[in-house]
């Protein structure tokens, strides 16, 4: 898995690439996206406790959540991202664009579920212990 982050003024562009035998990935069913193969983006402002979480499936489905602090939901909603999916037999490319202003803290992560239910967790940085993408240390990329 690889990811690229680019900023164009107030627009954040994030590209994910997953390569391998994509036929072995489990496909989302009735559970939330984050319990299946899911590419995740966390965005917070530097110096602030609030942040947003976006989950993207290999099909382009998405879910967004706003938090006022660590895992504490906020009453506001997130802005709808633009999502473009380019799948092939061996490579999945997902391009996301979302408005984002100011000095940012970014967390990039993924949950990969194989067809037999085995899960693996990927991130720029994991805190100690079990994976926790919401943890402040997971917001490893800073943009000015």
C-alpha cells in the first residue's frame, strides 16, 4: 500500500494505491466500512483537538465522522469528499479530494480484510499497543 498527499490551496488531495491479488480482499457487507477493507483519512488542525475521519471502500463508498476530541463525536457534519476509484486486477487506486484549510495534522491508515476474514492494520504511525488510528500519535503528517 502507498499513499500520496497533495494540497492545492484549500483542497486536499489524497491518493491511495493497493497492489496485490485484489480478488482475495473481502467485500463490504452489512457491517460498517471500517470493519472491512477500508482506506482511512484523518484530518485535524494543528493545535486543535477536533478532527474528522473519512472511511473509503474499494468500491468508492464512503463514511465521514466529526469529533470534538479523541473519539468524542461532534454534532457537526463533514463535507462530502470527491472520490474516484480506478480498480484493475492487481491494483486499486483511490483518489480523494476534500476541502481542508489551515495548518493540518493528517493520519493515513487502512484496514485490509482478506476473504477469510483476516484483518491487517496499516498506518503512517501506530501508538503502542493495539492499532488506534484516532490516537494523536497516528496523525503523523503535518501540512502548513
